[in-house]
C-alpha cells in the first residue's frame, strides 16, 4: 500500500450480520442495585453501541436488563464506574439436538465466575 486511501474498504468483506455470528453461549450480566449510582452509563452504552437491551426507569433512575434482547456482550459491565456493580451472571449454553448444526437449538443454564472467564474456560478450542 502506498497511501492511506489504499486501506479504505478492505475490511468490508469481513463484516457479517449479527445473526450470523457464532454464539455458543451467552453470559447474562447481573446488576447489584445496592451498588448502582444511577449514572446511566450502562443504559447509554447499550442503547448507542449494543442491542438496546437495557431499559431505564426514570422514576427510580435504575437500569433493568431485558434478558430476551441481551446477547451477553458485557459492554455494560465494562463501562460501569462502580466495581462489581455489574457482574457476569448466569451463563447459558446453546445445545444442538442430534441432527447437528443448523437444527433446533436450546439454551441450558449454568453459573459463571470472573476467574473462569479470565482464564479462558469458555473460549473455543
């Protein structure tokens, strides 16, 4: 490449719709409302940069996670200014039936902790 313009558009072929991403599991975030300072960072970041999975209660100034919309990206956890206010909660694994990929899938629940995530327990081989 000789100039910056030569780079423009190169990565576009790698962009795929969110529904086509392989998601074998998701980790549902959990909010500790006793620690929440009502800053709204989780709500704003989810609304602007993720899946609009956090609702905001104007009266109580508290966020609520919509588990149906949440894909477990953990953006809310990373933007929260309060340590351990938002933590990884339940984990659900996608299970395929006997007919393999592309067939009916179900989610099963488990628990997760930060250490398991940090050491890569849930990473794909």
